[in-house]
C-alpha cells in the first residue's frame, strides 16, 4: 500500500513496486484521485491517512502487508501554515505506526525522513549519520520527532519501520510541491519551456540531491533488506551528489547554450543554509549496500530529454 501515491515519489514508486509484486498487489492511495497514471493502471483508493478509522479498515480489509507512507507537507509550505503542517506530518505518521502495531498482517513500514532534520549547528559538509540535530523549520522538527517515534515503535513494540533521510529529489514525471530543493526540478522545466529561470536560492547554495531512479531503487532495496542487517531504526542518511544552482546551470548550458539564470532568493534561502551541503552515508552503504548510478551530468541529459518529450518542446 502506498499512501501519497500521486505525489513526486509515490507516482514513480507505485510503478516500480507493481513491476516487482504484480499490479494487482500494490494499492495506490491518495487524498485525491490523480489525473492520470497510478489510478488507471492498477488498484487505487481515495484515502485520507488522517482518518484513522478509514485507514485501519482499509488495511484489514485488503490484508495489507507493507505500507509506504509518503504523504507530507514539505519544508516551504510548512513554514506558511506551521501548526497545520505539524499536525498533518505527525498525526499521519502516528496513525500508520499504530496500524502497524495493531494489525498483525502489516510486516513492514516505510516512512521518509529528510536532510531537514539537521540544522545550523550540524556540520554541513559530509554530515555524519549521528550528529547534532537542531532543525529550524517546522518540517525538520516534524521529521526529527518522527524519527524518534519510529525508533521508539521499533524498540518498544517491534514494529519494523524503515526510513531514509532523503536529500532533494530530482524527477521529471511528477513535479515536487512546496519544498526548498524544488528549484532543482523547476530549473529544468523552465530551461526547456522558456530558456530562462529565476532561482529562489542564491548562487553558491550547495545542497545534496538525488535523481529519482536512485531514490526509488534505494527505497525498495531498504525495504527488501534483511532486517538483521539494519542497525539504524530511526533513519539512514542517503547520499547522492552535492550541487548548486550555477553548477546545474553549467550542465544545462551544455545542451541549451543560451540558457539564462537570475537569482531572487526568498525565505527558503535561510532554510537551505541550515541544511547539509553533502551527507556521509557510509553506514547506509555498509548495512544494506546502497549505491547510486547517476551524477549531475548523467541526470541533466535525461531530465532535459524527458521534459522535452513531455512538453513537446
Ligand atoms: C524539501 O525541500 O522540503 C524536501 C526535502 C529535502 O525533504 N525536498
């Protein structure tokens, strides 16, 4: 069962899970029906993860064995409505953890954390798995609290909950919404559509990023890993590559030489400056063999080609 199946990660994860487990064995759920894609290609249910009764009935009725809970309010949007974002991010996770604790059929849960759990007092380069964590955003606070709850449910109740701290995720199928790293998706769309982009992050702002196929493979590999190999029950650092707006610009210019960038930083600049520039994922690689295939150069070629096809440019 995938919750948040219409979102940036969910829409791609459902497709891959259906290849592995069979279309009929993967339920896509979301609060609203998507325009196309996951809803037409296999079982889909409109479901509000905040409604604990609807959730538990659905899980029992459909004999759900694994839950991927991807619904969340991201960092930028959460700053606009802090209390609502906190309630959505926390209550939805607690509903899932409780279902996993109570329903015997549910064997595993995946819940994403984020680099947002770190803050200005964290070492920003090669951020260790275990370090100072003082997040300054509502989203980051909710993810850090969520990590502690995951660890608690594992230790106290034996709930097999697995998690990674996603960096910025870059994809062409479904656009992200409301995040601080979203510029790194928007820049490609605008390069193809208009040949120019105004970045809401300042030149020189380095953040860790990951191309979606690597993120999806990592997520599924973690869920498939032998439980005895997993030493982290809060959330694993997940590396990719570190990049800045001007480095992406330079890569895009190899394909679109006239591409123009300008900078108009907004409130998300402060958020980005509180996050790591790169993360150390040695433990992740050692525990369950995480590895990536794509760097900025490879990813840029694919992003531009796919967006051109998608937008007929
Ligand atoms: C965001 O920017 O809020 C997310 C994240 C890094 O968790 N993409």
